[in-house]
C-alpha cells in the first residue's frame, strides 16, 4: 500500500516552477529565439502582384501609371518593378449596312503598362484597389493578377533578325553537333 501512495505523495510535494516547465518543453524541441516571432508579418501577405493597365491614349496611361506608383509608395507598398509592354496594333473596319463595302478603316494602338508589387499586406490591398478604381480614367482598363512567368515572357520583344536566322538555319538542315578537325 505504501508503494501506491509514494508516487502521489511525491507529486503533491513537488513545487511547480513555470520556468522549469517551459525549459523542459523547449528541451524536447529546437530552441528558437523570441525575436524570430517579432520578425514575422502581422498580417497575411500577397507575395507578388501585377497591376496591369491598358488604354488607347498614351499620355493618359503614362500619367495614371505615375499616379499608381505614387499611391503604392504612399501606402508603403514595395514596388519591385514598373515597365511598359510592347504596343498592340489592331485594324478595325466599319462596313456599310447590309453590304461588304468598307465605309471606314481605323488603326488602333493599345498601350499596356505593368506595375509589380511584392509582399503586399492583405489589409492594405483593398485600400489600394479602391483608390486605384476611383481614380481610373475613362478608356483605361485596370486588372490585378498574381505574378507568373507568363507576365515575364510577355515583357520581352523577340528579335526578328535572330528568329529569321534560326529559320534559315533550320531550312539548311539544322545545327551540326560535331566539330570539324
């Protein structure tokens, strides 16, 4: 009977020290300093966002991009990149009613700009978007997407001369892999 009461007696006589208990808990896992918790962001973050604007009027688009860049800096958002994409040319024809005769022909150029934001706090993003939509000029389209490799590929203009030389090389039989001695 004494053997059964002895462990209970030991437990009741033990003084529990909160620091000793915390040290025992940490001894079983890897020690991490307290300041690492303070380095974590307080809110969830969007890793990388692309703000794209498109329009037909070049000066208005440039002015709006400058406004968005200033707004992002004012809200302490990290603007990692800001660039222009190559313009797209479109030809539009207006036909006479009930015929195939062309009444008018228009050549439209669509300009596009992109603003890349990184590490955007979730509570700040809706504020940025509301202000950007409120200040959106007529004829300008605004869209926001998560950054992907497709956006990076669209950014660069292919070299026409290089593509022509590659096509000519393919017509001649392709590149050779063996070296001549």
